[in-house]
């Protein structure tokens, strides 16, 4: 079983419009409400594809109850830690050309006892050797080293830890030595403190994260594809000609990689699966996670990065 931890889950409302015009009254094409939060989305994507997963979440107020109801309706295995306050609601405005504007609330805070309760839920669900994915932003008032603390605790218990967050919390978590980190371009640039203009810049920044403590770096780059850096480097892409929403695409990308790893796939096949799942999510509305019928592996292209950005070993449709 893969266990996900989302410290700041949400209700995600996605509104689709032809083109957003600020200050004007507009007609909405469609609207949907989904359970949200990065770890929640990872669990949703895994379960949509028949991979055993449990989502560990703090839940607050009526909004939290509604979130749990939505997850249970999708068949997601949820472990709940009740906390005071109100679970946040986020709004995403998706335009016809694929542009997404997100408005995210801060969410309720977590105390030390709440964090202990979340960790206890993880350890009760995960067996040694299982993956635990620590995902998303931190709620207000939570120490920036919280993910680092959880990485050390779970690693000491024999678990494999993946981290997908940003900012100071990300930098602190890297130093704790997670097995996998999954930044996007912007998060990676922020972590290393410099702009990333070329593919070589991205690879060099990923190597910097490895030198700091991360074992494997999986970089999602939106329309530019993705990069996997461990002992070697893989570069890949999966073209999407009809994008609808990028919300949750990075989460589906991470879920695809973890699912393939659990299934015994090698690194190249896991990377290709991640690309296929992420692209599938972009073709779907809102933060809907892709199932087997949504995933097109034929569009995936993987190459092996060699020095000076020379490419070789092209593989089409690897899965």
C-alpha cells in the first residue's frame, strides 16, 4: 500500500470559461467540485488505477466532512485526524486555451499532537518498504521542518519517502534524505536559488538537490516534459494537443511513477508511466484524476540525456 499525507487538504472548485475577463460578469461553461490537496490527488489517481493507497488527512469543520464524503464516494481509503477550524476551499478558473488561475485559501493550523496523530496513522497503515508520499503546502503556523521531521521518522521505520512540496519546507525536507523528491521547474529553481533556463540548468539543479540529500529527483516541467535524475538522467515528454486543466497533473505524474515502482517496473518504465498519467490528467476537467481508459502511453517519448544535451536511446510509448 502507498500512503499519502496531505497536511493542508481542500475542497477544489474548478470553473471553466472561454476566456477570463477581469472585472466583467461572465457565463461559466462548466463547474465541478473535487476533493483536493496534492497527497489526496495522488491517492485518488492510484486508486482510480487499482493501486492500493490510503490518504491520511487532517479534517476540520463542515467543509472537512464534505471533503471526506467526496473521497468516500470515489472509493478512496481515508484515515482522518480531526482538528479545529475549517478545511480550506480553493478555486481554479480554467480557460479554453489551458490557462488556469488558482485562488488558494490558507487552511487551518496543526498542533504538535495533530502531527503526531497523522504520523501514527501512517505507521499503522504502511509496512516496511512501502512508499509514503508527503505532499503539498504547509498550513499556517506549522514549522517549516515538519516534512524533514516526518522524513526522518518514516525512514527510520523502514519506509520509502517521497516529498512534493515547495519553499523552505522543501529545502528542509531535502536535507533529511528522502528517497524521492518531485519539484516542478519553479520549485526547483527556488530550491537552488537561481533561474533555470536550459535543460542543462535543470539537470545541474537536480544534481544539487542530490548533493544536499535527495536520492532521486523527478522534475515535472509542464508542456516541456519532465526529467528524472538519479545515477543517470532521463528526459521525456508526452504531448497534449487538447489541454483542459493542469490542476492535479503533477500529482497524477507522481502517482504514475509510484504505481509503476510498486509494480516492479524499472526506472525508465516508471518515468514513462508518470508522463502518461500526468498528460492524461491535463486532458481532463478540473482536478479529476485519470483512470485506465484515460491514459495514452503511445504519446510518451523517453530519451537518455548525455553530456552537453546530446540525446540517444529514443523509446516511443514505453510503459
